[in-house]
């Protein structure tokens, strides 16, 4: 992983000192809240319902044990003992005192972390496939590209105060594990017929009040053209994007209004002007960055211990079958640690749990951890002989739940419990759903089913691309939950279809039960997933199950 050099350290020290002075001026009244707002947003500090919230960047989701331990320290020393991992591969601390935030930023800088550009109308934290560098289906580790983009975009003078925020994601595998088509811009590592590595560029994706699926603007971009091309895309959007209405300021609206042909022509013209100014410096930097992401020196021990445990321990076997993914090394595995124990808040990890995961990474995982957009934590490189010991340790600390990809592995935003923008609760709905299906003991029979919950139209919980999406809204002062079905966050990305009228808070759990019961009744085989069934039969049978009273009236 990338390690900060002297320039990086000096840059962070200067930024943190500037913000410390700004905080002092806010506390003594020299700055009003309105004057302070753009300054705090540049440093990841929000004002939420009950307190300030600090959002810390975890670039492309990659951490080492020292960094995870430092996050635990922040949670324990300056917050309420936990942090919340987000769908943007960040971590949020929901209860810091304003006077403590400069100390928190200094503590982050000690381990090469920061909160820069995790908020505001700028290029946000660059996200990536959480299995990057480990997945068996990967063409190339996309994280060097993500780091190159991070360095280029940080404090870029043209892109600090744009019409709206701009989100970039990078993936390098045959499978999309980074929700690439839901981003303003996505970079997909591809290989042409000549065996050359390049990039497919997509633009115009996004969720929120106007969900749209990203479209390909360039099928194959040579490696040397990447940064000038991205700069051309962002420059064009920044110039012609809407400024009269913030809800129409995202690039997806610009693309919709102008059309791909017009946008592509503008980008190509801008690219032709920009490319000569780079003079190869970006490629020299990329070569330096690549060296930081060399694969670990993988062990080659026997896997007999793993094989024995798998055959004799059914609890361990269930966890292996559910929470492990194929590694590019046959004797290794990718471990996804569920921080979604049944009834727990999705994405929340205590300081103690963070330290446990840091220790496991240091001892068994080549000192690497990843955060997924699905709000879980990954050990990307684990020798199979170490899996029984890892599982035993995880179970001791509430981290051994075998539910990755199942109905209780729910994505949920903080909702009205924390967020000033939210119009309904998300966390209690997620907790109750997970608890209910654990009680029914149906999870493994149901199989792969993704529920995603948002507490407002901004869609931070990705509800549009959930197999079952839940959107909480305010209806005349009462929480109302709309359901969408058939969403998909992979290469076959789709926005879910609204099922019909919403449900009250006390009706939403039974409503989801009816959907799942209908699925179990109409799937063609036990192996047919919910999404496959939905695409085969459509909305009608699920709508009939959701609204039985309406069906009686029709009859």
C-alpha cells in the first residue's frame, strides 16, 4: 500500500495547522457558522442532528494494522467508542467535540490518514474494488490507478468549488465489486486483443433523487492518457454543468441534457489541449506508485489444518462457505469479516473490534485490511491454514457471523438517528430485519439477497440498486417506507422498480417477509437467486404478495 513521503507529511501538517486556527476562530466567535461551513467541509467535518461528525478518508478502502488501531484510538479517546464504516469506504465519527477535531486530525496524520475532500463540492475519496490485488478474476490491481487519481485530485485548484461533488471509482476485475456504474466517473481496467492494458471510462452514473446508470464514453484509453483524459472530463462538466439548481448539477444530468455525442466531442477537444501539458510526469509518478502495491511474499505452507476443520466443524464450514472468496493464490483466501451481527447496526465497529481486526491483519493477513462499500471489513490475503484461528478469534468478539451476501448483510445509511438530511430511520429497520430473518432461520435457504436502506432521497444506502431497496420518507410527519425491487449493483446494473404505495414503520418488516415468502414459492429451483427470479417473472407476483388487500378488491 502507498506510504506517505516527506511531501505528504508536510502537506498534511500544514493543512491541519490551518484548520486548527480556523477552529479556534470559530470557537472564539471570530467566525460565524456560515463562514466556518466551507472551511470545515474541506476537512471532512459535518454538522449533524446532534453533534459534529468527522468523516475520515480510507482511500480505495485500504488500511494497515497501525491505521486501524489509530481509528480505534480516535473512537475511544474522542468519540463514544465506535466508528461507522460507510458505503464510500470512509469511516465516520459521530460525536466529536469541535475543540477536539484538530487533535483527531493530527492523530490521523501520524499514520498517514486524513479527512480531506470527504465532503464539499470537490472530487471525493476515490473508491475501489475491496478485493483489489487479491481477486482471482482480476486483470490488474486497480489501486495504483486510484492512488494516482487521489494525488492528482487532492487540492486540484480547478476542482475545489464545483457545482456539486464528483465521485470516482476504480475496478480491475471481471466482476464489478465497486458499483462502478453508479458513479459520476468510473475507471475499469481492461485488456485489448493485443494484450495491452488500458481503461474503459464510464460517466454519468449516480443515485439520489434521479438515479441513472453510467455509460461508456471511451472503450479503451491507453494508460498514458488516463489523467489528462479524466481532467478533460471533469473540466468539461465543471464548465457546462448546471449551476442554477443543485439537484441538476451532477454530471448525470449534464450527460442527459447534452447527450453522449456532444459530451464526447467536448471531452476529446479538451483532452487534445490538455495532454501536451502533462509531458509524461503522470506516468513517472504512476511507476513510482506501482512499486508500493507489490504483492506480499505469499506463504506456501500446508493447508491440512484448514481441510480438517472444514470437515469436522459445521459452524466453521458455514462461515467458510459464506464469508470467503477465491484468492488468486490457491492456498490463500479472501476473508470478509461481517460487522453486521444479527440485530447490530450495519457498519458500526467498536474500538475493541477494530483492534481485534488490526491484530488479525498483523498476525495472519500480511498487515492489510480493506473496507468494502458494503460496510464490512476484509482481510484480502489469508493463508488457509490460519482460517480456523481467525474464525475462533472473530467469534469471541461478535465478528464471526456467517452472513455475507445474505439477507442480514444489509447496507444502511445512518438515517434519522444521526443525519440532518434524513427523513426516516434506517438503522432500526435494518436491525429488525436482520433479527427477524435470523429468528426464522431462513437466511441460508433464501441465499444471495441484498437489502439496501436509505433514510432519505439522497440514497446514501444505495437503495436504488438493492435487490430489495427501502427508501424512508416523511409523509405529513409520519415515516413512510417505499420498496423497490430488482435493483442491481454489478455489471448488469439496474435501478429497482417501485412496487407501489409505501408502508408505515411498523408495516415494513412484514412487507419484506411477504416479498421473501413469494420468492421462495415461485423460484424455479433452490439455486435460482432472488434477482434471477425477479428478472424471470417480473414485478407482478411480488406486488400481489405485497398488497393482498388490493388484490381482493380487484377480485
